[in-house]
């Protein structure tokens, strides 16, 4: 069996990755809102619910960005 050592935890670009995830989610919300003009009432409700979940996800990601930024400033200790 091959030597399987875990990869070291590299958190150096976590903030940037999280920020990109937030931006992508915002774009998805905007695209979904635009599509609502062409959707049935049932589809519109589903889109609203999904966008609500996306907004909650954005808040969680932003909290994680704050945590990672703080950890970066403190040298990841």
C-alpha cells in the first residue's frame, strides 16, 4: 500500500475563495430573479425559496470570511 500522508492545511487563499463563492452566489440570485419574469407562479415560489437559502448561505460565507481574515491577521494560530 502506498504511503498516504494527508495534504497540509493551506488556508492562505481561503478568504479569496470564499469571496469568489459569495460573488458567484450573488450572480446566481440575480439570474434567478431575472428568470422569474418567465416563470409560472409555482416556479416563482421555488425560486424565491432558493434565493432565500442563497442569502442565508451568503451570510454564513461572510461570517467565515471574517473568521478567516482574523485568523490570517493572527498568523493562523
